[in-house]
C-alpha cells in the first residue's frame, strides 16, 4: 500500500523534467539554449566553485607559505570530508523549507540563501587565525567551510537540475562547470597576487566578498515549480530516492553506475590535488603562479567549457565521456613532463592550458551524466549521492598524495595519476556505450 505522496510522484515520468519554465523553447538553433536559464547557470557555477578553490588553492598556499609541512598539507584534504558524505543530510534539504519570518523564499532559494551567507562568513573568518600558532583551529574553520560549501552544492545542483529541461542539461552543465573554473581565478590567482602585498586577513575578507553575486541572484530569481509535492516526512525523503535508483536496473546496475562515478575522474583529481605545492616546489613564485598558471588555466578552461558545451550538444553525453575522458587522461601526463624538464614559464603555460582545457571537457560530460542519472522527483538526494561519491577520490586519495610524492617524487607521482585514469575509461562500454544517448 502506497502513500498519496508516492502515487503523486509515480505519475511523473522519470525521463521528463518535473519543472515549469519561464520561456517557451525557440524554433531551433542556438535560440533553444541561449536563454535566462543559462545566465543562472553561470552564477550558480561561480558560487559553487569559489569555496572549494579557497580550500584546495588559497588555503594550500597559505599553509605552505606559513611553513606547514607538505605531508600535513596533504592531510588537509581530509577537511573535504563533507563533500563525500553530503548525501547523508541532503534529505533534510528536500524535506524542510527555510522561512525568514513572514518571508518564505521557497525550498531551494531558502537553502541557497542560508548556505551562501554561511560560506561567506567562513571564508572571511579564515584569515583571523595563524596556521603556525593554531593549526587545529585552522583545520576546524576549514572543515566548517567545507560543510557549508557541500551543503550549498546540494541545493545548487538540485536547483539547476530542476531548472533545465533534458535537452539543455549538457550545455547548462558545461556552462556551470566553466563558471566553476572561472571562480578558481579568484582565490587561485587574485588571492595569491594579493597575498604577496597584503596581510592574509585582508586577502580572505576580499575573497569572501565574491560570494555577493550568488546571494543577490538568489534574492531575484524564482523558485522552480516541481510537479509532485516535496516529501511529507523525513522517512520519504530518505527512502524513496534510494528505492528508485536501485529499482531501475537492480543492485548490479546501481553498483556499476556508482563504480563508474567513483573512477572516472580519479586520475585527474589526484593529479591536480597538490598542483600549487608542485609549482612552488619547482621554484615558481606565488605571483608567477597567479599570473601565468592561473590566468592561462582560466582561458583554457573557458575555451574547453564552451567547446565542451557545443560538442555535448552535437555528440551527446555518451560520446563526450569517451572523447573527453581520453583527453583528460593524456593531459595528466603533461605534469610528468614538466616535472622531468624543470621549471620554464612556457612549459608551465602549455601544461596548465592542456590540463585545464581537458579537465573542463571531462568535467562537463561527467556532470551532465550525473544530472541525467538523477530522477527529477528526488533531485537533491540523488544528485548529492552521486557527487559525494565523485568527491571520494579528491578527499581520501588526495589525502595520501603528499606521502606518495615524498616517497616517489613528482614525476613518478604524475605517472601513477595517468594509470589511475584507465579503469574509469574501461567501464564506458557498459555505462555509456558509444553512440547516441538513450
């Protein structure tokens, strides 16, 4: 016997986006894709990427410049633990609707506003602590920032999935990923340049201000209209998303999808986990890293994201996973080449351009695949489950990257990263067969 809520959900086909849109699709061409929803994806991507790049780029440079040991910096990857387990509390964000007195912005917008404000406060507070004198306090603040950021990602991913129809998921995801990468310029380039001239306290406060565009957007956009009521109980919010996922193709099919999500970006994620420390150890100054590496990476990522969006529209997600995944694996070898040949500004620019472009392509296809794998009725919980699993390599495997580098050296480390990209590619014939998307 099913509840009235389950009957309502069952009436909505899983393949059809359960949203109401503000503008009808155009007759054809790029008018179908160039609309207000794509602009929202830009701001969502930027807001999502900023806190993560603060953790993996700016905090890393802050710790290294303060004399913190490389092994300890590697262990700081464990503070990203919330990204791995965010599916645990994602049902709460499906079940409950924040309210601010008489103002009720809605389920998605309400959680967006709460998490964005908390992220901005956490970033601004980082610079008031000294890594030398209170390393555990720094770790606690960084963990809080990771928790707020992971919670923000839950609702941003759900909003984007509910906002975009299926035909726009590929391009919308590519734009989101592109803006996500652009956000890395703020802590990874501007922040590093400012750190050579200003106190770290001021640097973190400046970076925190860049959360304002997302907060303003949350206040002016509308709440997506979803057919089917939200979960009425916490039990429904927890049970129904997992039941639907397993019911599609059984436990074997579910484990196959989860295994692919875990492995596809393993090598690429590990290769970039200690990138800033790698550049510093090669002898580049923070300004060189900020101006050359991060700026070149920005333009390469911009081109890669736009090209990826166009290609995903024409190739489809399945073929994109094959082609972009291969580029992604080969680009990781560029780091090994740079480690072998030594520091040159030209070599650094070329390697960073190749890696950023290929990673942008691979991430666009991968995130579009995850969006397609979610049922629009259970967006927040299923999307959080998949992206949590995808972040496991970045959190746990990357935590040991410093020890691997200490034992093997940078060149051997990057060779290992190339090898780790192979298993995910070998699963593509089963998960995303070459050909048109289903």
